[in-house]
C-alpha cells in the first residue's frame, strides 16, 4: 500500500518565493545605492593633479631618490638655506608607492589609484555601519558625511591612514563581538609596521586598540566571572604591546614613534589646514565645509544622546572614547574633518540602530521607497545649504592625471638655462623640488618641521614684509631668480611679489595662471630678461 505524502500548508511555497524575491530586490537595491554613493564620492575626488600647490612633488622626488639611490633623506637636502637641518621623514613609504605608481602608470594611474583607495575606504566604513546596524541607517548617514569627506581631495599620504583606520575598526569590532578570533588580531601590528612608514597618523592604531581594551577592562571589572571577556582582555593587551613595538620599526626608531606628539613644537609657519575651528572663525576665513562638519558633529552628539536615553544596551564605552578623540582632533585642526566623518558613519549608525531594529523583535527593513525618499531628501537639503560648495572650481579641473601645462613654468626655466639661487615661496617648493632638483635647490618648501622656527620668524617672513631685510637677504644668498606661486594671499607674500615687479632690480619673464618667475637684471639670466621681459603693467593688471 502506497504511503501518503504529508500534506503541505497551502500558500507556504508562494510565501517563500515572495520573501526570496523581496530579499533579492533589497540586495540589488543595496548594491545600486552603494555603487551610487561610491561613484559620487569618486567623482568629487577626480580632479587633475596640480603640483604647484601641496606636497605631492616632493613625495615623488622622495620615492625617486629611494629607487635610484636607496636613500631616505634624514636632513633637509632639498634646501640650500638649511641643507643639514635634521628632520624625521615620517611619510617616506608613501613617496615610494606614489613614485612607483607614477613610474608605471603616469599621473593618470596615480589619480586612479587615489580614487580607488579612497572609495574603498568609504566602502569599509559603510560596511561596518551596515553590518552592526542596518543599511537603511548607514546609507543616509553616508550621504550626510560625504560633503565633509570631499574636503580632502588632494593626493596625500593621509589616504593610507584613512584606510588603516577602517581596517583597524573592522577587526576590533569583530573581535569584540566574538566574530573573529585572536589570530585575526595579529594583523594589527603587521598593518602598523606599514602605517608607521606611510603617514604620521600611525599612532591612531594604538589609540583604537587602547580604547577598546579599556572598554573590555571596565566590563571585566563590573561583571564578574566573565571568562570570555578575560580572554579578550589578555589578547588585546598582547596586541596593544606588539603594536606599540611595531611603531618603532621605522628609519628613525623610537624618535619616529614619538614624533607625532612633538612635531608641532617645530612648526614655525602657520598653515590654514592646521587651524582649529575657533582659529578659522577668529581669522574670518570663509570655509564652506564648516557647516557640514557641524551637521555631522550634531548628528553624532544626538546619536549618543539617543543611545544613553533610549537604547542603553547599545552604548559602547570604546565607541564613545573614539568619538571624543576624533572630534577633538577635528576641532583642534580642520584637516581632521574627514577623519572624524569616516568614524561618524558607523558609530552614529550603531547608536541609532534601535530606531529600526527593536530589541527582541525580528528586524524589518524599511521599504525601498522610504529609504530612497530619505536619501533624496537629505542630499537635496545638503546641496541647498551651500550650492556653491558642490560646483566650486577651487578643487581644480575635473578629470585625472596632471593638469595641462602644469609643468610649463619648469620647462621654461630649464629651456632658457636659467640659473639660481632661487628665492621661492612656501607653497611652490615641492613643485621646484620635483622638476628642478638636484640642479637647483629651494630656499624653502612646505614642510615647517624641516626648518627651524627662527628661520620663519627672523628670515622668511620679515624678508617679504620689509624691503631693507629683503635686500640684506638677497645680498647674502645672491638670488638670481624669484619663483613664486602668485596665489599666495598671505600677509607677507601677496604684496611682496607686487613690490618685486615694481623693483627695477627685477624683471618678470614668465607668467601663467599659477606661477610667476622674475630674473635679476644684472645677473646670469640677463639674456632671458632681454628676450622675455613682461611689461610690469601687464603683470599688475592681472593681479587686480
């Protein structure tokens, strides 16, 4: 006799099919929104390289010296003013990587590598927020932080710090939540060895480990008989010690390990990106990203208020300490806005998790329509606040690779066989180093730590403010060329170049949208003056 098959509940198969279809739609939607977010971020980072500002030129030259001479400079060999002044080369590894990529794939390859690594960093932080909260919260928060992230659009060694921060946070959260074992923690001191040779923010790795170790210690003290916590504490303590030791594995050893804590003691030149928020406001700078940082800061503060009052079970002492640390960094120097925004994404998402996922209840993702509406509304409001910020040309031309004619000034100098010594301003130093070293050395470049404080206070600034001191300095060094980025709007630089144009001793011989070159009339560049002198009226007209 044939056995009867057990009866199936009517409608169960269609219900499962509907659920699977909905899950597939949610997955495809998440992929679409993630790609869209990363594409927008990548677009705002896609700006052609301008070597006349920033320090990329010097990093590339550092890399070239390493590949060709196995040299990691420990003295200020690029400057003839202070060639023997010692300094700690805390980003030498970045120069090696930058030069290697540029040698293999040109400036276009360098631009693409920067965009890819930056986009990957955002993806890491977005993934952390999604994993420990929900995509429906992490994605809108990512939109909120994007205007802050795009403040750092230049190719700099700090991009490695952003990525390492994300990797450290991912591993530490997974370990704390029991998703990764001790062996995964061994990656942290290994990553730290690379980090300490790539960027000065390597100390953040130690801070992150210490923050979550402290949280586990508090849990261990307040909750007895937590054997698993005891094991985590021991593991994290070992990793903290190994990571601290790893910071010493750099060309300067212990001196390099402690350098982040003393570098500002030797900063003789004020740089806007190192200004505090109060300093920016006091000086009256129009800094458009400030309002967006305020929104991110307010969001994180509100998320902590919500976690403390509505969802204490989600409160993490380690996350709170990390929030305080990074926002303190941002308030003390506006260059850290982007760093604090990266961390704001997962931390705010976790704090607000119970808005969508109630404890003890099955999670239900908001509809695609609701999430889309939230994303569109947030983006619209952010753009409406400061439309000019999103269409500003201050970031340079959209595109990849080197700006067209960016090397025209150096080409002119070389083709006309001009001879120094060169007096240059702070911003254009790296450009001269990249194009003209070792045939010509700079008077100064944009590394305040590579020159004594007295050099700025007693020599560089006064010479541009006082013509008598300028004449004395010019006689001392025998300047034959003045090579300036004429966008210098500093108190000392702006009027200096105007006075030199009017000075009968000097003749302007080259001018483009960024660079002006003047030659001494009675020096070795007399033939260049005779052929290429630009009427001073033309120069002054363009400077208005």
